[in-house]
C-alpha cells in the first residue's frame, strides 16, 4: 500500500507535528481489521512505532501508544506475539507513570496478558490430554 510507505517516510520528518499526524493515521489503520494490522506489520512500521513510543515527545508517544494498543485489541495471536517480540510490553510498562496515557497502556497490556492466559490454559489442556493418552497406552 503506497499510503503506508508514505507514512513510514513521514515518521522521520523533522517537524514533530507531521510525525504526530503520521502516527495518528497509522493508529487509524491499526484500529481496523487484522488485514489492516498485518499491512502495518508488513510495511515494517512496528519497530519505528515502538521506538517512538520510547523516545519521542509526549504528543507523538501518545499516538504511538494508541497505534500499538489498537494492534493488541484487534490483532491475531500471531500479530500480538510479533508486537511482544518487538518490545511492546516494556514500552507500554514505561508509560504506566504517565497519567495521560495510562489507560491506553493498560488496555494494551491487558490484551497481551489475556492472550498469555489463553495460551497457558490451552497449553495445560494439551498437556493433560497428552498425559491421559500416554496413560491409556501404558495400561
């Protein structure tokens, strides 16, 4: 998508206001479907968003928090895992002492933790099923 390539270029613009609006536009994309979120991932926009979440001015950080938190809300298991692998958990935790984005950071972290809990439960169920099958074979 040409628009996402243009937005990626604008993330490096010297004017903070342009960077902020570019991140805001990306947050609207990540608020869409899993296909939209995948396009953001495929266009390699997550690493610069994570970097901006850590280092940019407050206005840009806030928009980056929304963009990435949106990705945890509508993303697939694989997409959320990718966001975590890129360092999203620590970046969101670093926002927990910033009152004006606390709610966004908490929503993103909650979505990540819900996926983690789901995977733990599924893993435990699978382990019990394997153990039961092994017990039946032994008997």
